[in-house]
C-alpha cells in the first residue's frame, strides 16, 4: 500500500524494474527527456511502462499487491504546456490567463 504513494522520475527507472519495485507513479518532470525528445519516443516510453505492468506474472502481482487493479500513474510537470517537447504549444500560467479576463480565450485553450 505505501509503495503506491511512491513516485519517481521516469528517467530514473526502467519499465522492467516494475516487477521488483511496486511504484505508484512515474513523473516526467521539468527537464525530463526521452531519447531525442520526439513525440513517438514519449509514446513508446509510456507504452513500455504500461506493457511491463500488464505482463507481470500473477505471483509477482500478488507479491507487489498489484491485484487490486490500481494502474501506474503517469504525472507530468506541464504548467505552461509540454515545454520540454519540441514544437509543443505553450501557455501562460493560470494566473496570467485569469488576468486576461477573457472567458472565450480560456474556452479555446
């Protein structure tokens, strides 16, 4: 149970290690990159974590208490949008958006 509250940087753990470490979540924090930072590489990285969890043997699932159906969380630090990803859309902080006093703008974002 306690380990489900543990979050680590995605760059500091490999998907295969989920069979040994019952992590609750991985974080893509500021400055965290995957490969050459291409969208397809990010998708492949997330898929690798998902696949590693899906393919954990039953005995290991029981040992790690993964039998309750609680999936691995994937967190991202993206207060401006996904600024670490090339060609991503960036936005001001929410306080800046609020100061614009433009509800139509907020709807479009």
